[in-house]
């Protein structure tokens, strides 16, 4: 399954806070329930829904 975009993660947290169920939100966003289930906790800890930096050297494009 593809990664959720920032606005999709934000929407998911909002829907969960509004009282929607994890299964309903996961169906709407076409992602795993475990992904949706982790979002509020991650948001509470980091106060952010942005992607984490990935390990490794950044790719360099040559002309």
C-alpha cells in the first residue's frame, strides 16, 4: 500500500478525533487499520504529521 500523504494523515487524525472508527477511516483512505491506529499517538508525541527523515545519503542527480 502507498504511503499516506501529509494531508491524508491530517484528515485521518481529524476524523478520529471527531469520533469516526479506525476501520471506517482506513477504508476511506485505502490503507491498513494499523496505520490509522498509530496516527493519533504519533501526533500526540511529536505534534507533527510530517514524514520522518530517512536514513542514508541523499540521492544526487547528475546532469
